[in-house]
C-alpha cells in the first residue's frame, strides 16, 4: 500500500547550489516531502510559516546569511527551536563541526555526501524527534493533569474551610460578615509586613494566601460553647468567662480531630490551628489559653488578634452599637506593646484606609441586623429553663 503523501515527514533543504539541491532531492525522493530554500532568508520564511517542518538539511556557506546565522535564529525562536538541523557542508575542519554542534545542530555531514549515509542519519534523527515529541506531549499532558489536580485540591481546601466556618455561623449570628472582614484584614496586614525584617522570612505568597483562607476558622471553637454563654448579651460572670475562654482549645482540638480522622497532618490547616488556639494571646503575656508572651505567640495569631479586635470594636451587635473607626484605632494604638505586637500595630496604622474599605464592603446591613436579632431571640427562647 502506498503511504499517504501527507503522512510523510517534511524536510527543508537549504542550499544555494542547484546541483546540491537536485542531489538531495534524489536522496529524499519517495520517503519524504521536500521544501527548498536557496538562501537563509528564504529558509527562515518557510520555517516561520505555518508549514510543518520535521527536519532541516542546512548548508553553511551561502551568500548573505550563513547557515550558522540561520541555525541561531531557528534555535532562538520557540516555534522552531525543536526542529532537528543537520548541517551538510564542504567545511570539513573539526572546529567547524564543533561550532555547528554547539549551536544546536543534531548532526554534521561533510560533502561530497554519501546518499546511504544521509538517509541513515535522517532516519535516525527523525526517530529521535518522534520520541522527543512524544515525551514533550506526555509532559504537557502531565503538567495539565497536575494543574487540574492542584485546582481540585485547592477547591477542596476552600470548601473544607468554608464548611467549618459556616458551622460556626450556625451558632453565632454575628459571625458571617465578621469572618469575611477579618480574613481580609489579616491579608492586607500580612502583605504590608511581608518585607519587614521581623516577618519577611515567613510571609511569602503561599503563606499569605493560607492565612487568608485559614482566618475564618479563628472562632470555630465557639460551636462547643453553651448557648446561655455564647449568646449572652451582657457581661460574662467570672465562671462564664472561663467557659468562654475554652473556645480556643475547642477550636484547635476540632481541627486536630479532623486530621486524626484523615490519618495525616494537613499542611493547609497548620495556620488554622495556630489562629484558633492562640489569637486571644496578648503581647504582654496576659492572654489565654497559655499566657504566651511576645514572639512566642505565632505570627498568624498576632495578625488575627489585631484584625479580630478591630472588627469587634467597630461592629454593631444586637446588644450594642459599634465604635467609630477613630475610637477603635485609639484603643488598638493604646494596646501597642501590651495587647498587640508593636510592629503589627504600626502596620495597621498605615492601613487605615484599607481597613475602612474592607469594613464598608462587608458591612452588616440593617436587614442583617434585624435577622440577627430575630435569630438571637429564637435561640434565647429555646434555651430558657423549663417553666420560665
């Protein structure tokens, strides 16, 4: 059966001598399709066109542009750099051959040519190209699959965090927009501090993204706090506050329990555990649950502390009006070096416009507040002692 001409490899012959071209045509006839160029400029025009070239037979000594120059331009162009080039030339010195191979040619044949040798060399290089093309296609396929799997894993992480944060929302009617605001506060703080000498080693792009995604879980432990305490509008009694403080440990332990069920420690939950457990620690050591001090407090938790307190101060609750931005800034400034890491407070003071924009973007509407009042009323009614 005669092979379909369209299936034959296409070889570009570049030579300025008609007799050489005719000889190479005879060598290639029957097995290959040929394209002819009588100078370097014409060769580049054909190679850079839509014509698929499988291999190039290239003379070196030509008027105008030399074969070396043609080779350099072909190798510099991503569209043609993988086309195998065989120099066919009368230049037979070792240095000439070395130069050609260093430029990227796959072979070097000196004239006068031996047709069987040329055919064998072409066959070998086309076979090698087929293998390289196959491997390149496989690599592209694998890269595509890796990208796809990575996107799926990232989506799974986002869904996991969103689901866990939504669980907290079912218990605390003030949580919804609060977690959106605090996540964004943490992100802009981290971006501001990424080149700070105390934080630059830690805050790379990946870490900042994980902090942003992990921040919504800072109060996940509140799902374990009794409604009579979690939903209490007024000030906690001392024993009630001790129970409320356990939400940090409950949150960390809930995330650790999920990891145990999976049988592995999950990298993307590392910061979620830190934030849940330590965001109530204070710079001077007076916080909880461990009374950590200064740099012993994880950076993730120190960032969250500023974000969380700022939002708690400015936010309306069903039992209180929010403070103004200026009042909140004054309180956080006074907490510099006591409640908060001094350098994080300084970053916060330089981001007041960004914090206000985030607060406005994710502000609680009057409709939200009315819904929260209704939810709180229902929850409190459901938790009244029997007979009251």
